[in-house]
């Protein structure tokens, strides 16, 4: 369910949306569009870059200002969510654009962003070490993770699903997993933990990256890949002849932006963006996942 927004909030959203529309029509009012940095295609800079941002009491923002650059942890092998096309060097995806929106709201354009790929198992450490300013990459909010870091959001809700070979007629849902079906997922993820805890008879295989699990599925080494359905839909869409998503989501995964535990100011700043920026959220969703078949509305922040 989406929160009711005030007119003032909509004003901010409308301004940024205008920048987005202008960008798409090739208007020169888009200052950074695809020119800065060594990454990014034509429309990687959608957002109006804020000026004179003051975020008092945020150690993260102080560090960003000091180095004049935002360092953002992301995924880069998850089509539709966080993806790097190595041939064009272009980063795309819902999460990547959420990350860009936050950077722009902090006053930082595409050429002042450094994206760092960080696997599921290494996220808390990267945040607590200060290696990244924040993390946007299918990162479920959990109480255990909250012992080490903080989350803004949620900004997206999905659930654990299953990806199998297109010609597999045996696994139709999680109820069909058994001692003869090896299931692959990423180290340090909530879905691998869920299989271990609630399906202890099911053999598991894990890799750092989901793309390695998809390879193992294609080669017949495992019978299923499990993670959030939104991620699996992206892999199936890339290779529909060989892969399919089966069943219904069987957990609830609420995605948050990972950030330092002591940075309540940044957490509140991002939560306010999410609360007031529903139109921008929708535009980011439509651009990246609009044709994916994923049906989701923006959740209210915690
Ligand atoms: N959302 C789940 C998690 O945070 C799975 C996806 C991922 O590993 O990024 O563990």
C-alpha cells in the first residue's frame, strides 16, 4: 500500500519527474546525462541533482563531502535490479536507479558516483568498515542484520521463489523440494538460510553470486535456484528457452537501503525521499520492471 502524500511532497516529486521527462526527450536541462564517468548510458542520470544539501549529524554525508564522491554498494549480475553490461559498461536496474536517486538528492551527479559490486555475504562488513556510503541491492531488512547496520525503507517487497529448467516438470513449487533436488543460492542470503532451517532434508549448494547458481542450473549440477522472485524473473527473462520461475513467493522480503548504524540522519533523509517521492519511485519501477510482470506497489517506510 502506498502512503498518502502531501501536496508539498508531490511538488518535490514532480520537479524531479520533470527532469526525468526532459532527459528522456533529450533536453539540455539534463546536465549529467551519460557524459560523466566511465560508466552509464544515455539515460543513467535521470534525476535533478540537489544543491546546497545540508545533512547535519550524518557522519556518512560528512565523509561524502570530504572526498567529493559517493561510494555505493550494488549488485551487478541481477538483470532488472542491479546489472552491469560489460560490453557497454552501462549499469541498469531498479536498485541502481534507486541508488542514483539517493545520490542526486544528496547533491551528487553520475560522475561523482563510484559503484562497488558487493556480494550478499559481504554487505554488513562493507558498511561497518566504511567501504561504502550505502548499499542498494536486493537487501532484505532483517533483525539480525539490524544488529550491525541500519536500513532505510522498505522501498520494495518481494518474496522467495524458485527457478528451474524450462523442461523440469517435477518441481512446481517449494513443496516439491526433497532429498533429490539440490537447491542453489547465495552465501549469506536469507533464502539459503530459509532452506537450511525449514527444508533441512533438501541439499544445498552455494556461491557468492546468483549468476553462478544459474550456471549450475543450466549445466544440471543443481535442480533449482532459490532467491527473491524479482531476481529470478530477471534471469528467466534473459533465457526463457531454458529457465522458468515456478510457484508463488513463499517468504516476504522487504528491501532496504543498508547504511551505517549510527547514521539516523541519513536514514531519515532517505525515508523522507521514499515517503515524498512516490512518483519518482513509480517512474523508476516502470522504467526497469514495468514490463517484467512483477506486480508491486510502493510500500510505506517503517
Ligand atoms: N533479499 C535476500 C537477501 O537479502 C536475497 C537476495 C540477496 O542475496 O541479495 O538475502
